[in-house]
């Protein structure tokens, strides 16, 4: 019985009803805040994935056009095919690495400039 008195049960029926109503209101407000934060987080995640996927799709789509441009020249010529294949592999890998490096440097710059206290 001491636990109930310490929890505020000695306030009577009015205190009990007020406590229940406040509990429901706080739970609803927490649910609204958490759902808004979850919604914003999911939207940021989707926007980030789209912002990364569109340039990569464009790069790889353009690389297919470059490769298909040399089909007639490489038909039956293994050395030309290896030369173009190696050249385009290095070029596209270097491009992807530069994108990742630039993103990392930009994130580090933003972190050190704007988020440091």
C-alpha cells in the first residue's frame, strides 16, 4: 500500500482521472512525434538512395554506349577487345572512386566546419 501512496494515489479520484488523462495525452504526443521522426527518416533515406542511384545509373548507361561503339572493331580481335575493356574498366572504376572520395571529403568538410562545437 505504501507504493500506491508514493505514486500519488492519495490524491483521490480527481488525481487518478487527471493522471490517466495526462498519461493518454503524453502517449499520443509521443506517438505523433515518433511517427513524424520515422517519416522524416524514411524520406531522407529514400532521397539519399535516389540521389546516389541516378548518377550511377547515368554513368553506367553511358558506359554501355561507349562499349557498344567499338563492337565492330573488336569483333574477332581479342587484343582490341582487351584494350578497350581494360581502358573502360579503369576509367569507370576511377570515376566511381572519385565520386566516393569527393563525397567523403565533402562530408568531412561539412562535419568539421558546421557541426564542430
